[in-house]
C-alpha cells in the first residue's frame, strides 16, 4: 500500500522556470491538499480539492496552479518559479472532509535559485 | 481567524523523563484537534485526534493529549520519553469551510523535541 506518493523528492529550479510537483494516492480519497512548510512557519495550505474536477484556494495560493482530473492525482504547478517559493511541499489526502486522518506524502524539497 | 499557537519552539528532555508539549487554539466552534509528528526528512504522521467525547485521548507511541475547552488548549503528554521520540511535533485544528464542503487543517509552527541520553 503506497499511500501518498510525491515526486520528485528534490528539485532545483532557476528563477522563471516552470515545473509540476506530482502527487498520487491509492486510497481512493476524495480530499487532497497541498501544503508548503517553511522554517518556523509550520505548514500552510496552498490549494485543495474535494474531488475530481473541483479545486479551491488555500491560505497561500499565489504563484501556484492545480487541477484534479482524476481521484488519484493532484499535481501542483509552478508557472514561473521565484526564490520565495523555495520550500518543502507536502501533499495530503483524506477520506473525509474533517481530515479525520490525513495521510501525508514524504515531501518535495524545492530550491529556486 | 482560526489559529494554533505552540509556545515552545524547541524543548530538550532527558530520556525517561516526562514530556508535555503545549498547544493553544483559537476557534469559534467545537474544534477538531490533532497532533502530528514529523521525523527528519519525513512526512507527517498522525499521533492522535480529538473530535468529541472523552477529553483525554490516547494515541500511538504512548502519547496522550487532553482537551481543555476553558483554556483553549490541547497539550500533548508522554510519561517517559524515548530517544526515538526526537522529532518535530505539530498541533493542528481542523476547520470546515463555509458550506462545509471541505475541512482544512491549520497548523501551529511546531515544537522540536530533542532527547538527551
């Protein structure tokens, strides 16, 4: 049982480049979310989805896009990377809207130079 | 706005000593409360949660937490710490958006636990 899988684990980008962080879950969860973790800041919600075709913004959505074409996948796109987006990104999924038990991926460490 | 405060950034305890990590929340309705643990280079793992009922909840790895509505607190405790407990601990409150279609987690900034041999 893989749970929540994020790829890549590490990435270095140049300012202005674009890339997609992948997230896949095999638990048939409807609810998926993206967080970023910065030192001393905890985790902050970027975008979330309540099911295929439905997404919404979280606390810090600027500079990021998401889509949800399938239940399993929830990619996060950086359109034009900026140094302020250097962070560790976590994808999470949950079977219910209360996040009774949210499962987290192992994270993607992104550095923008 | 809902918020979670973890007053201690870093705590060091001796192996075998007791542990209490503090968490205070600000939330208008009955909160859903969680504690997560993050080992270095890993994702977050759920330790325990409170939704309703008994205010003392038991979790994995010998942890427990007590919900105190009057103090808006949800402190995490362990009677005897093991070296493997060294990690970062996050308290979170779950909130439902308007319309109740999605619950999101609001995290505290975390408390790093170091364990002395």
